């Protein structure tokens, strides 16, 4: 195996024996084979679309397959193999549709090679070996490190977009043009030869379409559950039986709340599910009582202490400890070997029964609350007041400090930074990186809470819309705003967001705690020259520079 798609990759260069995330070498190799067959599906689907023929099964498969290879999603070998077999069948179906369309329109069908001709082996070990020959280290020997790194930068950005597209699809929102871009981009990545300029251009194009993917998910979430509104969320337990919901999927939470209504079970959010408390349709359930714990990397300790059942809805699962493996469940694309999986019927009866069998919380802990729900609709509703405070000097500067959290040393940088930001500055945050500082008492500035929680990593669209609206109102460009972006990254949605910000031309961003292993020095040099993208340094020095 070779995998370097997350921030915590071994030695900062790549996992080669087992993933730091817990992914086995077998799963890693199978996922590389899954990406290859997905490219093959896209190659034929892209050409069929150009002839006016499309297939929704192929569209949905590409987003599911890519999302399923994101860090901390699918660790189950059998489920990955199932996706590979499904992809091979769809590839053959799309080839037939493409060739039929060519014949009907009097055109010659291309004789495609590469991923389009990839034939997954029937034997399990042979299939794993095929995947091993397709990993990025193997590819780098053919393409060179810079070209391979740029190829993977685009591929990982597409994986991030696929997550947003999949979540939107679950709620009934789709965009055929978005699917079309994904097919086109994967077809592009299936080529044998690239130039650096071609790859950089496609990377920015990927960022452009990732904005559409985030917009699509925003439309799906807000049309289903209303626009988030400022809400105080309890972060201490309540007496009673309990279920903890982690991941990102709002639909799964809603279905669980419906199925647990009246059963005497309290439901808690965990990790990236914290912002769900701000959605009007979800907060109407009285047994959605609060948030428990923090970011994903602390789950093994927190889940072991939680006296109830646990439901994982999307990425961020870690290897369960034996003490709670009997009461943790997965659903959707997330899976772990030996963990009970709730299929697409979404019958959460096993989760409910497990919760009722556990002790639950014996008593109420002293109440403590934090604020969430400062998404674009809320912030833009008071944009005139924010602008007035900026013009009057009451708000000196705005910081966006957000992104993924993780276990690698150095992430205390974000806590130190937020603690050091002057009292006359406003701080926006989103994603699970906020757990480093979202319980701090930061007070107010110009009548606003100094810390405004915009939502999940899936809600980055809100932050972009807020920044664009402020720039428009002030009559300046995004880079002329009194705004600094300090980002933390861990997995591939963060890569997609970074590409979106680069597409928008935003400069002077800081990224940490380490830079991606797939962004080679030569590529970083280009990004630094064009966008002044910087690694995080010391909190004190970075803050002084941003305020200068």
C-alpha cells in the first residue's frame, strides 16, 4: 500500500504498512482499485453525455465510490469489493450505451484503454495486487512526483466534492452538470500525459465546481430543515437512556429522532453533528438534548465513557474499542468490519434496543451551553451592523479559524491563536477544528458574540457567501477585506475547500498544522507565488503579521 491523502500520514510522507487512520493495507489497495474502475465508469459516461445520453446510476455511483474512499469512511474489505464489482458492471453498461449512441448518430466509438479497460480480478488476492500496482507511489514512478502530486491534488479535491454531492443526493438534490464535471475531471485524470499548467488549471476548475457542490448541499439542508438560527446547545449530559450520533448526515439524525420519539431515549450529537441543533426542523424534537464530547480523534475515549448506543453516519469512524463495539453501529457509506451496519432501509431498531439495554446517564450534570447557528442567513441578516462596526473601528479585523481537527502535535496552535486574538476582533469558525476553542469564554464585540460558529465542514459555502457579501458591501475585493483565513486540514473535503478558495483568488491564507504530502515543493512554490499560501508558524508571529 501507499497512502498519503490525509494530514496525519506516516512520517509526513505516506503510510506504507498500515494507515495511521487504521486502514489495512488490503483496504488501501482495494480502494485504489475502486478509484481505477470509477475512472473507467467516468470515461464512458463522459463520452455518452457528450452524445446526449446519461445514466443516473452511473452518476450516483461515481459520487458514492469516491466518497467511500475518503479517510475514516469505509474500512470493510467486502464492502469495497462490492463497490468494485458494481463499478465494473456499470462501466460495461456505460460502454454499451456509448457505443449504441455512436452507432445511432453515425459516429465511430473510441477504443478506450487505461481505466476504461481495467478488468478487476475474480480472485481476492489478485484484485488486491491490482490495486497495489495503482497506488500513488507506483504512479509516481511513471509520472514523476510533481505530476503525480498534482494529479492527486485534483483527485482528492474530487473526493471532497463527492461527499457534498452524496449528502445532497440523500436529500433529493442533484445537479446533472455537477455530475458531468466529475465525469469529465476523472476522464482527464485517466490520461497518460499531463503538463503542470494543465493540472494546475484543472485543480482550479475543481475548486470552482466544489463551490457548486457545497451550494447544492446548502440548498438540500436548508430546504429540508430550514436555515440555521442562533441556538444555545447543552454540552453536559441529561439523566436517562442515550444515543450518540456522529458523522455529518442530517437525514440519518432526523430518521433516528423520528424512530426514538416517545421511547424515553435522549439523543446527543457528537463531532460535526453539533451544528444540527441550529436547524429549526431538527431542534423541534425535545429529545435532541445536547452535544456530547468533541472532535473525531477523541472518540475512542469518549465513546467508551458514553453509557448508551452510538450511530456513525459518515466519515470519522476510528477502530472501535472492545468495550463499546457491541453498541456502536454504522449506516450509509461508513463501515467497520464486525460492526453492525444499518442498511438503506434505515431501520434503527438495533440502535434503539442497544440504548435501552445500557444504563444511560444516572443524573443530570450541571448545565453548560455554547452557541451555534451563525450560518450565512443569520450573519447576512445583520451584515449592515457588522459593516457599520467595521467602518467605525469597533471591529478591527475578522478571522476565519476553522477546518478539520486531528491528533498530530501542533494543533494547539489554533487554541493559542484564538486566545491571543484581540478583543476588538470577530472570529468565524466551522468544522470540528472549533472544538479546540469553542468552549472558551470569548465575550462580545460590537454587540456580537466574538466567536460565530458557521457550522460543519459541509457548511464552508456559508463562510464563502459571508465573505463575498461583505466585500460587495464595502466595494472591495475579497483580498482587500480586513479578513484573515487560518485553516486546519485533515481529510479530502478540506482539500476541495482549499481549491475553492484558490479558485476565488484568495491570498495570504495559512494552512496547517502541516502541508499536504502530495503538494510537492515545486507545486508549493507556484501556490506561494500566485496566492501567497503559507504554512502556519507560531501563533504570536502569525497574529502580528495578520494584524499588521
